[in-house]
C-alpha cells in the first residue's frame, strides 16, 4: 500500500509500506531504547514514526484490525511517556494525543476518540490558539467523531468554527479548506438544515468555478449537490435547472451509460414528476431504462428498479394500458430474477390489476388526448 509522502520527501514520491520498512523501524526503536533509554527524546521520536507507519498500514485493513490496534497501543504508550518527559501541554504530547484520537476514530471507536481529541483540542487551543493549523485539524477530527455518534449539531458548530478559521488563513483552493467546507455541507444536509446546505453548496459552486471553470467535474458535482439541497428543502422547481446542468456535464464526462450519469436521470425525473411534468419524467426514465438494460440486461437490479419507476409514472399519468404492459413484463422478470417470494411482487400485481381495470377503450383514448 502507499501513504502520503513522509516529511522531507517529494510529494510525488509516496512512501510504500513494506514488512522490511516496518521491521527496520521496529529495530531502530529497540536500539534507541536500549542505548538511550525509553524516555530519551530521540527514542520517543523514533517510536512516534513507527506508530505513524503502523497507523498508516492499518488504514488499509479492517477498522478493528491488528495493525490499528497495535498503533493505538503504541500511541498510548508514547503519549504517556511524552507527558512525563515534556508535560501535558508540550506540542509533542498534544500531537501524540491527537494521533491517538485519530487512530481510535479510524478503528471505529468514536466515543473513545471524542474524549482523546477533546483533550488534544483543549491543549492545542490553549497553547497555539484557536485558529492554529493544528487546532483546526484536531477540531475537524473531533467533529468527525461527533458525527459518528450522531451528535450532528455539536459537530456542525465545530465545523463552522473551523471553516471560518480556514477562510481567514487559507487560500481559496486549499485542499483542507475545501474538504472541511464539503464536510460542513454534508453534515448540514443530513441534519436537515437545508437553508444552510443550499448556501454552502452555492458557495462551493462559485468557488469551484473561480478555480476550475464551469466545465470541470467538480463544478458538475457541486451543481448536483446544490440541486439535491433544493430538492430536499421541498423546492423541486429550483432543483431542476441544476440537475439538468449536472446531468449534461456528467454525461459528457462519463458517458450516458454510466451509473453516475443514470442516477442523475432518476433525480431529475423525480423532480419533474413532483412539479407535475409527468411527460418529461416518463421520457427521462425511459432513457435511463434503456441504458440500464444495455448495461445489466432486463433483469439487473437497477434495470428492474427503473422499470418499476416507469410503470408507476405511466399509471399516474393515466396511461394505464402502457402501465399494464410494463407491469406484466416486470412481474415476470422480477419473479424469474428474484423468485416468487420477492416482497415487491404482491404490490406490483395489485397495481397491474388496477392498470388493467382502468385501461378500458374510453379511458385510454381520453388519456391520449
């Protein structure tokens, strides 16, 4: 596996973690502790490098894997030693406290991570100030730990503080600044704060256009995020133009037969449906169905879901004969693909009977006018 470049290395040359490299650092730590003692600053420095390497290697495995557990053990021991040697408010001690909290979070132990990161944040803010890069990094990780335990509003408050500090001290295109603003957007969106999420998405869209122009993948991603925020706020009409621009751009980049493009067909169709434009929604879903069918066949999971959506739209549009035909084929294919006990089949059969009942000549003719 590869990790970001180590200090002093060229960023284009990622550090490759191998058993030989890790073994070399284990021997280096053992030698320093044997020759200098376990509390010697150089021995502690080497132990910190080893813990960071084990942590990085552990990120490639399972959250509760042995390497992450080993990294947590090493960070705990290192934090205890540095606190004795340097004191609780020395940056080396606080840095190790931050690293321990991050490892706990990466190991899916967010409650423990919260306590440790809160301790690191209090120390860093006291020593370095609230807007220091180190304070912002720890605050962001603490917010992630709070989000992981469902404490969204506390997390959002920390993210807002971090984003404000980033805007004062970091340039427009800085990766950390953008990543933290994106995290604030998603936290606000998932917490139902749609007014704030709309404002954040619109701001990210403007910033992305300044940095990359309106034809960049990132621009289309944020146009789609803005559309989703409007849609989630109950305003599908405001979402539609942004869905359209995202769909056009992503189709041009990935092609029309790509899952990322086809998801946007569905979102735009739903928004059109909710504004009463069933005709346009039907055409969009027809296009998506054909693309899914080419990719997965008629019985693929996404194909079947899109066919079900199309049948429902036809039914709601009063095109009952077409809906009945779609539903009959859908019931047969779903039964073949998933078995006669699939939980969606009873409802689909009932809808098909309703469509047959309503598809008399007079009604069909009326629906066609």
